[in-house]
C-alpha cells in the first residue's frame, strides 16, 4: 500500500510529515489520499480560506431544531447545519468555561494544556490558534467572550495572539469593553438590572432596552467588523456570545415565543440521583449547583434558557446574512460550537462541570465554503451538504481544520483527528489521528 503521508508547508524552513494511522499504529486511508504536495506559501487572500468560529456559552447540544428538538426555535443554526455538517457526538472533555476554551485555544488535551477544572488560563501557551494563523498572514480578531483573563495594568484582556479584541466576559469586576461601553451609554445604570446573577437558575425577561443586551452588543460588533473589513488579508474571526449562560435574561419578545407549559421536562433517574435533590450551594442561593426546585420555577428557567438560545440564533443569522451580502460565504469556513452545556435541572443538577449529557454534549456544526476546499487540501469536500455525522469530535478538534484550510502547518506536537477526514467521500475510520513530526 502506498505510504499515506503528505509533505506540508511550515513557517520558515521547518517541514512536517502527516501520516494517517489507526489506533493500532497501522497506516490507513492511503488509497484515498492525493499524491504528496507542498503548497505554495501564502501570498494572496485568494490562496487561503477565511475562518470564523461562532460560539455560544453553556449551550446544550439538544436545544436546536436540527438536533430533533421540536420546541427549540433555531432557524439559523438549522440552516447552517443544512448547508454543512452536524456532528451529533461532539463533547467538551472538560465541561467548564476556562479549560474548554483552553482546548480550543491550543488544540491540546487537558493534561497538556494543564486544566482539568475551572481556573485561570495561562497567560501564554507555546502554540495558540490566533498567533499561529496570524504568522501566516491572517487578520485575527475576537469579539465577545474570551475568558482568557484581564490585565488590570493595561486595562485590557490577555490577547493570546488576537490582533484585536472587543470583549464581554461577564465577569464581575473585570470592567471589560462591554462594561465600559455600558457606563458611557447609561451613566449610573446597572447592566444587571434584571436582578439575576451569573450562576442563577432563575429566568426572566431582560429589564432594559434590547439595545443594551450583551448578546446584541456582541452581534453588532461582529457585523461592524465584517462590514468594515476592507483589507485583502484572509481573516480568522471568533464571535463568542456569552448567552445562554446565566443570567437567563432574553428580551421579552423572544421569551414570549415559548410556552412554559410545553418546555421539556428534566431528566431524572429511577432513584439513584435522589441524593442530589437537596439544595447544594456553591455560591449564595440562587446559585445552587444541585437541588430540587419546583416545576413552576424550572419551566420558567427553561423557557428563558431556550429563548436565550433563540436570541443568539437571531444574531448568528444576521452574521450569516452579512457574510452572504459581502460574498464571503464562497471562501469562508464556519464552525459553530459551545464550550459546554447546561444541566437545566437534569438529575437535579444545574449549570456545568459534570460528566452528563446536558453538561458535556455540545453543538458542533461545520459549514465549508461554497467553493469547497482547494485541491491543495485534498480536493473538494465530497459529501452532500446537510449530512449528519456520528463520529466523535471534541473542542480541541477545531484547531486542525483551521490550520488546514489556511495552509498553516508545522512544528505541531499533536495527536488530533481532522474533521475533514469525516467529510470526504472516503472517510477514514474512527481512531485515525494526525501524527506530526518535524524535520529541520
């Protein structure tokens, strides 16, 4: 069998060899690969694909219409999946905010990026997605939630390679870009006027005008950046919405789209999870992490959560429309996901951090460019749009396809799956990994 390797472009004079192997160490898929190629260095925007990472915070996989939920109102995420691929078994291996985001940032396993639970992300890693892409000529920008830390001396977020940031982390006392904007727009006003907290299980309509909602603020900045970006560089844009993370505070008009009496009930075990019915507080009530609350309370909580997802979906639709208006869908790769889910009362649990489906199972949608993938990257994606894949993927699998479409390979000490292997006509089996070895 022909050796299944590719010689790949690396910054400077370093090269890497890609060998596709199975879990037993045997090379596979050789017949499905094109001849070895060495792409030309990135010199023009036309030679590279734009990449956009759309994120929601604390969003379960099952709160989407395309995931088979008849209650969820998510027409724009449904459209994204119908024009690409929905991965139905995508997981956050460390389902809390910062370790999950460290996996996206670095492409590393938890024991390599060093975070098994909630804590502060390191100020810098040897390899970071924005730094890596910018070294290949990409304009990199992050809008919304990074949760990478805040530099109080410089009065800005820790950039981690992003050339520009416009941040709303939802961290009390951080005074991020949204907080500064709100103080200017409404001096003396309270951005938390709805009366909920960041670990709240309750839900209610947003108390201020919709214009001030953090979801709207993030969405407007994304539209502005895409509309004003007139340079010829390819770009990597991350648009990370804070919601549906608590507070569950959607605009009233969106919350009214849902009938609380028709909200799905929480999952319960036969009796094994009864011990969690007692309220356990990690922060002052209503910041419980477990406990039994009445259905009258929980149905409103779920109504507000679902509506928060729908509100994020509205803005994702506007971002899509902007890409379409500017003719960018033809050469832009889009991935949508979330850092983790939300238990919403399943097994008497709330929020995240648990090895349950509600917490660890996340949405994962890939929409490849209208033009397909260039021949240098293995040929156009050879599957029908609207496919559903049951291949297991996780958050650290986001880095490799972004590097692949940008020709930005090299010096990568990873063992990672390529989701593009699952999208091509002759998909490789589960267990295939990329083994990168540097050659100098």
